C-alpha cells in the first residue's frame, strides 16, 4: 500500500510538467566531447540572418551539439555549460519545456560583424517564459558565427549544512496484516476561507485550506457551483493553483477556475476538500526575501534555498487580500531553473488589472519539488 501511494503522489506531483506535451522532449546532450565538431560537417552561412536561423533551428530540435558548433566563442564556452544553459539541469522546468517560438532581429551589420536581439519563448504545461538575449555575430572563414552569452548557474562552495528539520514517515497496513486492521487515520483539514470572484469571462473560487492535524497531508479540493434549486452547474478542481502537500498547521491557498461562468448565475458553492496521509519533510526550506508589490500589480521578490538540496521546480503561490482581509486573488509562478542551495533566484507574479485597486496585503509561500526526494 505504501509503495502504491508513494507512486500515486509522485505521478501527481510530476503531472504538471510531464503530461500535456505533444512532442516528447529530450534531455540535454551532455555527452559532447572536445574535438567532436571536427568529425561532423560544418554548416556555412553567407549572411548573419542565415546563421541565426540555422542556430535557432538547432535549438528548436534540442540539438545542443549542433548549435554549439555554430558559436564563434567556443574557446570561451564549455559545451556542457552551453547544453545546461539551453536545456536545463536537475529536472528543472526548462528540461520539461519546448521551444515554441524564436525571434531574432539583426542590426548593425557592417559586413564583418553584426548584432542581434534574440527572443526564445519556451512553453510547458504550466505556462511559458521568454529568454531574451543580445548577441553578436562574426564573419569567419567558414561563414557567419554567433558569439553567444551563456548564463552560468551560481556555484555553492563546498560546505556542510546541518539538517534538523522535522520529518514524518508513515507505515501503512501490509498485505499480510489481519483482515480489518486499519491504516493510520488520515489528517484533518479544513477550508478556512472561500470567496468567489468574477474575472472577465471566468468565475474563480478563491480560498485557503488549513491542515489542523499533527501529521502532513496531501490535499486536493473541488468546488461545485449550484444554481437555483441547488442545481449543479459545474464542478472543477484546483490542480496547480495550490500547494498539495501541507505540513501540520500550514495553510495553502487555492484557486478553482470556471471558464464561461457568471457569478450572477450562482446561488451557492459546495466545497469538497480531500486529504491523504503522506510521508513528508520540512526540508528544503525556501525563504522569500525582498518582497515588493509594485504599483499594486506586480509582486517581485527572491527565493533563497536554505537547504543543501537542489530544488528542481519551485512553485511560488501568492494570496492577495483587501483591506478587510478577504481574499481577492490567488496567483502563482514557477522558476524555469532549478533552485541551487544558498543561491537567490528572482521571481515575479502579475496581478490582473481588475484586481489592482483591491489589493492591500499579500502572503507568499513556496511549494518545492525535489527530483528523487520525498
């Protein structure tokens, strides 16, 4: 039973980044060896536009080695670092993304050098993000080549980080146990706030759920809209707009969206929270620093991984409140790169225009996914 439950939780955790992708993505090719470009044919580009298009085609195909061979600054760029920069590492969101669109604009072409602005739009099942860079191009004997600015991940110096956070393990009922023997009782959770709001053509049910037990809980929640005479209009669940694993006394926000539904047609909302007992740990701890709400519309800050583990996919959730303390919006974002230990990483969350004047305060939490972890 324990193994089956663990497998189910693992699948649900990864579902947001491993399903819904039409084309399977490949992992970064880190097997490139120095000198391998000599065994492969060089492509010759007679114009900077042609060189950039060939480069972007290689990126779209996740052919990091082919793209690397088009660089003018290969003596300055490690092929493994380049592949990691483009394809991501540590099971990050970038690894589970595809290059949907790429744009480049060539400027200042004097016949021997040129400049270009490049925008790469990466998409995943949980959203999209844009990687924009200014690059230079050089005309060499074999044609035009690209001087690519690689973004290097910060390195954490060798050190020992003591871990004294709480951890919960669960022993489930086994197949050989006596018939009728019960598993450990599931955790008690409670919805402590709920507020339906209209946002454009979408009705959103906002709320917060509390784990009021002494054990961790894996939680889900559904909402059913009821019309006149308690007629069921629609039922939806909160999948990615909540933290599914909450420790004792922790609170997670949630947002459940109903497209093409109007609040005026709803008489009542029936909430259905659900919880399962799971093994969990309070580590890794991610601090949220330098929080600032700019113009009431963009929440910015930085994440600091205080543990010694690499956090593959940090999920940032923000709850926004009005002056009376009522929830007016729940929004989230993911960082495309893995969160390295002891290294800050920026984030930003957009507040819709129609919610801008209503926000008075906010609360931010981070739900971490660690590849191979608990």
